C-alpha cells in the first residue's frame, strides 16, 4: 500500500489531466465535426423549371413565411404540406391543406410515398420529383473532428485503474468486488465500442465517451465511499447503456414512434400515481419505490417518456396546431411530483415542458400564461402549505444556520474551497461524511477531492452538449430529434444547475442529483437514455442507414 | 423544420444563466475561500472545535512555543513562558483574536487558493511560524510584573523585532480557568483577559507624553535655550489650576524635563498653543492604527478640537483626554532613538512550509517622523534624565535614556505607572515600554520592571 500512498500526490494530477484531456478532446470533436448535407432530391416546378432542393430533413411547404419553402399563392394553404425523407424514401404529408395534394393526378389522403418522377399537384402548382443518385452522407471532419477513440478508451481505462488502486483498502471487505467492477467497467466500454461500431453502425462516440468520463468520476467517488455499492452503480450504467442502444434503434423509425407515445404517456402518469400512493416517505419526499430490495426512483424514467411524448415530427407539428393534450399531460406529471414533495424534479419537468412547448409552437403568449399559472399555483401552495416554504427558509442565509438548515450547503462551500484547484486527492475529503454526499453534494466532493477545476469541468461539459444540440438541431433528420435532443440536453444542464447552485446557496436547495456523476441507479440509467435523444440529433448517427426503396430504384431505372 | 429548430436557441438563455452562475460561484470561491477554509467548522483543521492543524510556532532562538502532537495542540513546557507569550501566541478557540494562532490561521494551516489545504493533508501539519520574541526575556518580564496588570514590551529599534511582549492578566493555556470563573471575574482579576494590551490597550500617558510636548517645544520655540521658569507647586492657566507634587523652584528647559515639572510644561504648552502640539502629535503617529501582523493596533487618541486653554495645558503634561497605545509608544521611542525614523515593531519573523521553504519573510517598515536634530536633542535630555534622576545603576552599561510617567486615571484609584525608554548602547538598540496599571509612581512600579527586563535583554544580546 505504501507504494500507492507514495504515488497518490501524482495520481491526483494524473486523474485531472486525463479528465481534462478526454473531455476537451471530445468537445473539440463535437464542435469540429463536418458532414455533408446532400440533396436527396429536387421538386422541379413543371412550368418555371425552378428546382426546390430536398434534404435529409423534413421540409415544410406553404404560404406562411415560417415554412422552409414558401409558396406565395392564394391557392396554397398557409401550412400546406411536409415532405420527409424516411426509411422508405420520400413521403409527402398533407397537413390539412384546403386545396389538398394530388400525386400523379390522384388526390392523396393524409400521406403518400413518392418515387422518382412522381408529379405532385398542390393548389394548381405542379412539381416533378427528381431523386438524387447520391445516397450517403460523407464525414468530412478534419483531424480535430475525428479523435482517436482507442486512445480515449485507454485514458479512461487508466483513470479507472487509478481509482481502483486508490480504492483498494487493506482488509477492505469489498476489495474483490471493487476490483472486478472497475475491470468489467473498462471492458464494458471497449465492448460497447465494438458493438456500436459493428451492430449499430455508429462510428462516432463523443457523447457516449463523455458519459463514460463523467461516470468514471462518479464511480471513483462511490468506490471510495461505498465500496459495496460500486457493483450496483456499474450495473445501472450497463442498464443505461442498454436503454441507450434500444432507444437509438427505436428513434430511428421516427414515423412509428407515435404509436408508443400514448402508451408512454399513460405509463408515465400511472407509475407516478402508483409511487405517490405506495411510496414510503424518504427524506421528506415520496419519490422512491422499493421493489425486491432495489430502490428505484420512477420520476427518473418518466423523464424519458416525458420527452418522448413531447417531441413530434414536423408533419405532426403542422397538423396538430395546439398544445392542449401535452399541456394536460405535463400538468399531471408535474402535479404528481409536487404531491410527492419532489420539488427539484418537478421543476426539471416544468423546465423541459417549457422548452418542448416553445419549440413545438413558438407560442410565447401561451407559454407566458402557463408560467404565470404555475407561479400562481406555487404561490398558493406556499400559502396553504407553509411548511413547504420552510424547506427553503435558509436560502441565502446558510451561514446564519450553519449547523441547522444550512449544514449541507455551508459544509459544501467549506470543503470545496479546502480542495483548492487540484483537490486533496481521492479519499482525503471531509465532505464525504456529510449526509447525501455522494448524491446531492457530489459536486462538492469532486471539488474537494479532485479539485475545483474538475468540479467546474462537469457543468462546462453539460453546457457544451447543449450547445452541440442547438447547433445541430436545424440539420437533424426530423423535428422530433431537434426537439427531443434540445429538451434532453437542456434538461440535463438544468438539473446540473439545480444541483450545483442548490448546494452552494446560489439557488434554493432542492436536492437533485448531478447527472452521470451522482450515486443512484435510476438517475444514471435515465442519463444514458437521455443521451440517446441528443445522439439522434447528429446526422451521422443514422447516416449509414440505407433506404430500401432508394436502393431498389436509384440506379437501376 | 428550420423554424422549429431555430426555436431551440432559447435554451442558450439557460446556458447564459449557468455560465453567469458559475462565474459568480468562482468569484465566491476566490473571495471567501480563505475565510471558509479556515473556519472552525472545517474538520480538516479542528478536533473537538479546537484548532489543531497549525504548524510549529517558535521564538527567535528556535524554542518551541506551540506545536501539534497527536492531533492536540501542545505548548511550551514552562508555565512562565506559556503565560508570558499567551497573548502573542493566542488560543485555539479564537478568544484572543490578535494572537498568531487566530490572526495567522491561514498561514499556519498553509491554505492557499491554488492548492487549498493540500500541504496540510500531505504533511499532516500546516506552515511553521518563527517569532522575533525571546521567550526567556518574556518570562523574565512576566516575573517582573508579578501578577500586576499591565504590559511590558521591548523591541529592537534598528530592526523592528519585538523581543518581549507580555500582557497581564493572562492565564496558563494548559490549565485555562473555567469560563464560569472568568465570567465571574472576582475583584476584576480577569479584566480584559483576552486583550493583548500591547496592541489593544489605551492608557493615559501622564508624564511620558512630555516627550511629545518637548519635541513640539523644540520645533516651535527658537529661543528655548534661554528660557527659564520658576515653579511654586502650582500655576493657573485661563482659570484652570495645574499642580506639581513639589515646588521645583527655578529651572531651565532641560531641568524642567528631568524634574518633570507640570507647571513648566503647562506654561510652555500654553505658549506654543494647541495647533502646534496637535501637529507634533500627528507627526508622532497619534490617531493612527498600525498594522500588527494580520491585526491592527488601537489608535492613540489626541484630540484638542474642543479644548480650552486650560485643557490644552493639561494635555501638554499628558492628562486631559489623551490616550496612548503601548505599541504606538514603542514607535515613539524608536523614532527618538533612531534619528527621527521609527522602525515599526513586528513579531512574526517568517513563515516556513513543512518542507522548509520560506513562504513569507518579515520586512521592516520605517516611518520618518521628526528631524534628526530634534530627535537627538530629545535623546540627550532623556539620557540626562536617567543619569541624574533614576541613576545608571538600574541599567548598567546600557546608556539608558528614559522617562517615567504617573498617569492619574480616576479619583481614589492609584495612578498608572509608566516607564518608557531605550538603550543608546550600539550593542543593545532596544526600546522598552512598561505600564503597571494602578501601580502608583512611575519610578516605584514601572522603573524596576524596566530595569529587570532591560538587563535581561542586554544579557541575551551580548
Ligand atoms: Zn513643578
């Protein structure tokens, strides 16, 4: 052990250097990626011979200036049609236009698949579809956009081996479990890399590896604080990764997801209701269900459903022009969370709802109204249930109540600065002895033991992922991906913000976990699943998919 | 599609909020880091609420005054030393706020914003602090005070090093009296127990103030060498009676200083006026807070703004509302001893990290206050005062210059006894201030203490 003790001053720099290099390298890759945006086909105006290019993404046509293709004719409805490039090739959707759409002189009912040479008639305008011969997206990223994933995986392995070395204790009860878990964790990363490359045909892994990096920081802390819980946390990572892959596959078939939306919506409301009824209070909240010895937090899984239900493809957005159903669904979910006294999660859901509602409708007035109603509701709760307000009584006064209500916050601040920029080294902190250190206070533990630089790196990573989502949203294959990806990434950032600023007394303490880092199985599973939505925004994710009709028709005829 | 996706830009608002919040958090960390990390609640530093993470504190000769052993703070073996340095070392609970263990907490823990408390974690203790004190001299001074309240302080007026600083009442930090006993404060035994009288004490100066008045007279009265005065034991200025303990008879300026004649000084003060005296007091550093390590001294008070002529005359002999801080008095002596340039006294010599690196070294600050001529005239007068008045027998070989003071504080209470002075011997450039509270005559209470301490200082330096 003395050998490890002697190296530990070096280890803390090594771990920080790896974390910095890996995250910075991956973020650079996210921002420097460059892929072609091929024209999949053209609509040729039969009279003017003007060509309207059609890309991978959904194209809206109509008189309204908001449409991607503006057709300023009185015979055209404001939002007339949407053309999408789906798995079976081009599809045209009639989004309740007044004059309708005809394909090859046949009036369509709702939607119609298109093939090369089809003549489309909209409000007297006639177009011919001309499919392109180019089928694939090309990755033109330079050296910056293409990191060596092997090197990153090796660095991640080094990071995990160092935490493994630091977490072996003389006579430690769980040493075998800890060592095995870290080794399998390293193996899992490589396994995923191979599996995703060959089975999912994914060839870029920035988001997943960012997830691995953050998870590794969390696992290092959990391994040193609760050696008996490392295996559980690791299994949650595996489940999360499985969920991630499944979601990626489901999301590929974006036009079929609407069927499961209703099931998910009902399921979400149902499971929250069940939790509300049968949960035993834990730390003042009713958010935990215990099933067969495992404690799960259903609200974490509802997050995924919440985004799934909220996001929609462009043709859906254009045909359903009101938000009523989604507002009702969101109100029930948020209401149930409120009744569980899980205010942090309720706030996160409310935030995601606002983002989704705004992206769907752009209707600022309705959203302002909803915010006002929500504020009124919150005010009413504070009036009729004053003890709710007591929870937040120490906000901005933590030093006055440093041994009562402000205990967690003041200790987080004291120990965060005690670590300095480079930390005291894994296992040398004091914050770990405070209640909920590995869950709610984990940002402070990271600052104290890994240093403030590492602590701040975590929210910076969330921010970069959000910016990545925002930049890539306009080119996503479907509006569904744009909405879901932005909602998921910003939800993660919002939760990170509540967590970090809550325990540092910049915001009221709501007791939420830090995405990917905190201890907690449900949370880590949900984080990886949310990552799938962000991944779907990236056009490269489904680039290798070869549309079948296109294959048959393209070159042969 | 483009419209929908573009609405996603709205989440950049959240990004801006989070970035702002992170900036604010970084700012909070930077500004408050030191304060938070050195709080008593930080268990890296404390054991049972007591500050144990500090490094060693040693005196000028390397004698350990305080150190941490087995998670406990241990002090010097001698009770005399422990008591004599109590106020300089301070306690671990922070009652003695100017004590090194509290005021230098950050340095002792080794905290810095870059590495936090890492050095403490790595070496098991914080930085070491070396003081300028000589613990032997301190113990001698403690003995000499013999339980009376007051302060003894001596410093090297060439370098600024404080060799001795004892504040009384004090207690043995190893056997601190119970909080209850202290609160009870029988017979005022624990008056100002936690206060270091050197830096927080304020005393009526009595005749020791005549040093300042003398300087002012030399500066403002050109024909002072021809001046003569006859003392009848009392004089009246603007209807206010000024008294002397004896009828001093006819005398010149030098004799007036030696005899410490109140009537003569009252007349001189009346002649030069309150503006001249106020100006000189300002030059000497009245109303100024001096930085003492990481703390500040109490400023000496000299305010004649509402004084009538009679009040001004009393102020000239060191009464009225004037109050002097003993640290400040040291600087006054240093200024006279050192050709008008006061080297400010300090007590922390250096801060060293556990691996022996010197992190901070004291640098002397010098204040130019009066001309060398005035200083040297004063010095000669003070030298003659010792020769003719107290006798060199008290200060063998020291070429002592000095002035006693007997400061009336209230009716029915014995006056504070003062001795202030310095050695003109090149080999012992040390100034001393002694105040024995309610000790009576300056020559009977403070002078013997000064004599004992100066002789010990001389011994230690040669
Ligand atoms: Zn007289």
